[in-house]
C-alpha cells in the first residue's frame, strides 16, 4: 500500500494547522457550550474531577478530536512525552502495512548446497529464517514432511542455520526480568514466539521437569535449553548462557506440587534448528547438530518454502494479543526494507520515527523499539491522536480490537452502548489507550490517553519488576479514568448540537 493510501485527502491533512476547523489543540481542556435543554450534561464531571475521583497518581495526558471535522475537543498535557507502552504497536502496524503491504507474506526456506543426488544432499542443509513471527512447531513439522516429499533421505554435510536476515538481539528490553516470556530474543528465525515450555511435577524423589516446544499436535523435547531445581527460595529463576545453550535454574520453594510456564528463548536459531532436527528424524532424515552461520551461502537449491499468512492478519493478531515479538520482527522487516541492514532495535525504531514524522505528521516521536516494552520510548498524546485522525479511513481501524465499556459490576454495557476500537498498553505504573470512540449518536472521535506515574515506576526494585507492589491497583484506577473520560466525551461531544468555546 502506498503512503498516500494512508492519508485523508483535502483539509484532513491539515489536522493541526491553524485554521478554524483544524485549530491547534489548546493548552487547557476545552469546555462545551451547553444548550438550555442540555442541563443534564452539567452534571458530567470534568476531566480533572474524574482523575481526582479515582485517586490516580502521576500524570494523565490526553487529546481527543472529532473524526469528521478534525476539531480538537479536549486536551491536557498533550505535548508531554509519555511511555506509550503497547500503543506503540499501532504505530508499528501502520509502518509495516505502508512499507511491506497488507498482503506481504514471510517465507522460511530449507536450502540444499551441493545438489541432491539419489536422495542425498551432497553438501550442507540450510534452514533460512525469513522474518516470520508466526512460525510454530506445527509449521516446522510441515517443513520436515515437505523435505521428505522432496526426496531427501540423507545429508552428507552439516546442518546450518541462518537467522541474520534481521538484526539478532538476545532480548527486547534488558531491564525486564530474565524469565518473562514476553521479552525473548529477536532474529529472522522465530519459533513459538521464541518461548520454550517448562513444566514441573513433584514426585516421591523430587521434581520431574521437562522443556519442550509444544503445540497442540507436537511436544518435541529440546536440547538447547535445560533447567535445574535448586534448594532456595529466591531468586525464583536464574539464567546463564552456558556452552552456547540456555541454562536455567528455578527455586524449589516456588514450585509447589506442579505447574508450567513459558520461558524466553535467547538463542532462537539454535532453538528452531534443534526442533527441526527432531522432526526431520521422525521422517528418517538424520541431521547433524545445528550450527549458526553469519552469512547466507550463495547458490544452492531451495527444497522447501513455508509461507506465513498475509501481514494484515498477522497484525490483527498482534494488536489483539499484544505480542511483543511480532511487533519487533515486523518492525525490523519494514526498516530493513526501507534502509537496508541495521544495527539493532533502536536503529530500526529510529527509522520508524522518521517515517512517523514524514507520513503521520508526528512532531516528536521518540520510540526505542516497535513493541513499546522499552522504558525509554516517548510519544505525545497529541501526536498519537493526530496520527489516528489521518489514518481513520485506512487499514488500521478495522484491525484494532473492539471494546465495550463495562458497568460497575464489570459487565459489558449493551443498551445505547459506546463502542471503542483501540489499542491498550500496560507497563508498571503506565497505562495507555488510543483509538476511536463511536458515540451512541454515531459520531466518531479519535483519541489518545497516556497515564504514567514516573516516580512510582522509578522506585520499582529489579526483583519486583514482574509484579511490583501497588502496580495492579494503580492500573485498575487508570483504566477507570480512561473509561470515565470516554464516557464524558461521548456524552458531551456525541451530539452535533454541542459546540466549543
């Protein structure tokens, strides 16, 4: 899709130009002029009262505009740079769609060097990552079966892995706890979102543990990752790169009778190669130990091609489930398409910042990754809302997750409901929401709400980063503030009879 396809034509391109219809946002919240028969609206609390009522600490920045006219309705702290958390993924989705196209498919290949003679690969067999974030064990199983169908019975040479078509990074954000599955390594080859399944069961002689690459159909054990149970209470997990393999320990005192969780993989190429070798062996094809290579060999015959689904569907799932690895891989793929080989995630995010300024009209994008996991990313509520105004008729809104507001009992509201299509974002003491509001009258508004308590976030100890004290309560309050603001805007501005000062 061309860049032009994202932008609305005519006056909408001037969303923040100093014209009557597209005025620059004010420094303080605008207040509506109410008609005599709108007296009930006078009882609606203002934004400050909503925030104060929920006792939310920190700062709430927001900007909301009428989607049809581009009029700015209310803004506060709209120029303040705030960690956008996973709202970043909405920017990444636009970036990938514009650069790669909605129908783009990622391809993973198996290549034979030296030719195939009577079922024997004369040289090396190479597994080549093509940036597919959705590849799983089922997909590798299909590739192993296709390798057999191609007539391969034996490989004389080695088994090589090429994952460097995208920059290889051992983790998305180095400030996250070692063991969280949402912070895995990134490369052009990913398997099961670069997570390995750890399961434990207590028996009469201690704990039995397994680590595998499971899906609904397969559970192949892995050799490149292992875990040991240690007699301690804390830390719960430790990680070490030992002999080129992922080595974990876990505290016995934290295990209980049994359980399971996904741990991040730090060596994605070796992980995929390990599992592929196991699956190939089930078809009678024995491969040597996988070895990483830094450059793609020239020549060779492609024996297997495995394609992902279209990018549009991948991005819809990314926005729905907020998968960090998908965001980083598609962002890196887009930056590599635009600029060629890159140094890493920050360099790729810098390229996306340039694109966001050029294409979305953002004034101060300062993102350090494509997922929003990094604490150093900053985005203003004004920039995000302005971008949403420009792309409202483009491909983003249909793939945003739809929400319904909830009543005090937590039940979805249905009668005369306000609908919201948006992307959420959550970090410790950070909560963001951006997208589109449809009022019961049918009026549509583009909005961004960024709440953050930087002081509380700075006090979180490293050992508490997965579940810091107070963060869950703060997040609930932030979400109630978001709902309160949305309800306010729908009530005040959801009628064509309401005007601004």
